[in-house]
C-alpha cells in the first residue's frame, strides 16, 4: 500500500480531547466552560417546563453558521470562540 503523504495524527492533546468531550451538537464552537450556554447572549432560551426548569434552546450564532442545528441545554459548557456574556441570563429554576 502506497503512502499518499496524508498524515493523520493518532493521538490528540488532552485539551483537545476534553473540548471534544464537552461539546454538544448545536454549539457554535468547542465547549470549554466554566461558564454555560445559558450565560451567553446567543443562547435564546427562557421557556420552561412544567417543573420550572429551563428547556433546551437554540444558539443563534450556531444557527447563523449552520442552520438547522439542534437545541442545546442550558448547562452546556460555553463555546470557546463566540461566547458573549449575557448580563441578565435566565435563572436555571423558577418555582
């Protein structure tokens, strides 16, 4: 078998593995935390389930980049590149 010159790394640095593990489908970039998507202006949530907890919501930045991505939970670690602090994020639970 002939090597065509393409090199595929067999291992990733630990920080890349961790970011990949933290990232959920629907996020605009790698998840890094410690802040959460709920604390970002792009997370357009606020609707609640009957028990008072936040429902999943779409990331507006992710929708601009790739329309049709799924909604993400409020607890997802914030993304590395596009996080913009929301000065008044919705509370996690309201009775």
